[in-house]
C-alpha cells in the first residue's frame, strides 16, 4: 500500500546489487512512494550484479560510481541533479565490504591494507559523499541521508571482524557531519542499525546462519526483514521525520535492549558444552574457530 510519502522527491540509492540487497528493497519502495532517483553501484557490480535490471524495470537513471572515489561521486551527484531535474532530497548509503572478512583473516591477525579498504568502503565513503554533496550544494533543505549499520558497532560479535570498527566509524561520521550539515543546511543524517538479514554481504559473515537464529530468538518482535528495513528508511526520507538527525536508530525487533530471552535460554540448555573452547594439556582454555 502506497502513501505517496516521497511524492516529488529526488534521491540517490547506493548498493542495490541483487533482489536480496536492502537497497533494492528500499529502491522498489521509494519508487512506489512516488520518488524519482538515480541507482548507483561500482562498475564491477554493474557488470556482475543485477542493478541494471532494476534500473530498466523502474525506468530510472543508472550511474556507475565507486563510493571511495571522490571524482566518481562528484560526477554522480552532478549527473543526478541534471537527469532528475533538481537538487537531491534523499541519499541511501547501503554499502559494506571487508577484504579481511572475505579472506577469512582473524581479527587478531588483520591485514592492515585490507583494513584501510574496509574502512574506506564501508565508512569513509559516507564522509566522501557528504563532503562532495555539501561542496556542490547538492542536497535540498530538510534532505535526509541514511546509512545502514549494525549493532556490532556497540557490542562485540565474534566473526563480524573489522566491519565492527567500520560501523563504529560510520556512526561517528553520521554525528560529526550531521552537526555541520544540519546547522548549515538543515540536512539530516542518520544510521539505521538493522537485524541480520540474508544478503550477499550479510552471508559473508562467519557463522551467519547461527547469528540469524540467535538474533531471532533474542528479539521479542523477531528479526526485522529487508522489506521492513525499507519501510523504515522511507519514513526517514519522508517529511514525517524532519527533526530526527545524528541518530543511530535500531531497527532490530528489540534485540539491542535484550540480555537473555526464554527462547535463547532454552536453546542454550540443549547443549551446555561450549563448542568454541578447548582445554590444552596445562588445563588452560583457548578459543578456536
Ligand atoms: N545483511 C545484513 O545482515 C546487514 C545487517 C545490518 C546492516 N547491514 C548493512 O546493510 C548495507 C547493505 O548491505 P546488504 O546486506 O544489502 O548487502 P549487499 O551485498 O546486497 O550490498 C552491499 C553493496 O555494497 C556495494 N559496494 C561494495 N563496495 C562498494 C564501493 N566501493 N562503492 C559503492 N558500492 C560498493 C556492493 O556492490 C553491494 O551493492 C551494508 O552497509 C551492510 O553492512 C547489513
């Protein structure tokens, strides 16, 4: 059901790789709600992924950009304003990638060049797009920028690796730039901290199926789906949330406020032996993967 919440609004949506992507669901819903927008992804993703199919289906402009490349971002914002016919009202940053996770590097043995890439792609890219947009004065007053985050920015989740550090930085950039952009141009910037969701990026996390089950058991409302995340993003792009800025907004069925649930307790009782520790000949316990 459409409320036409984004009627007349222009946007840019980063990160729709395939139909599982959270950005894909946001794009479909933003379209239903009356928005026009540019779809963008890396040149490689445009070749290997389904982003062009979505652009064709919705009849919207598709512009390649590596979100770590300032020249690409400048071209993207300039072209988007030209093709959409005016300044931008909303931006979705739905981007994450860690070469350390991909290569299976343990958090205590990170490759630092890869860590720099993780931070650049998953967090600093938000700063880059905001800096480019501000210099071009590309975002309208009361415009809204949303980036997707995860609770591993606040709590430790084994296996989430250096993406946790990237999310902490992403949320910090949201506050720091949110102050400046809000003061100067009334642009609001928030992160949505989403439940684990089955997508290409999500499934790359070690033990993702168990994480998904654990989060489901721990959340009184159950895990939030990608579609539900999309509806939440739409409200944040709309004029109904004009005074919300510089926030990390949990969209996780209540998970982030939980300590232990009945369902998780019952599951834990089934197997009290921790499969992740072993005792050596000296009697000391060690973690292993
Ligand atoms: N899936 C989950 O469990 C989950 C939970 C919380 C938050 N998130 C966050 O949601 C966001 C979207 O991820 P998703 O789960 O939809 O997975 P996804 O794999 O569908 O999306 C990730 C996107 O990032 C894009 N990307 C990677 N490097 C890029 C670059 N240099 N420039 C531009 N784009 C680049 C990819 O092409 C892809 O489209 C990420 O920030 C992710 O961390 C995901």
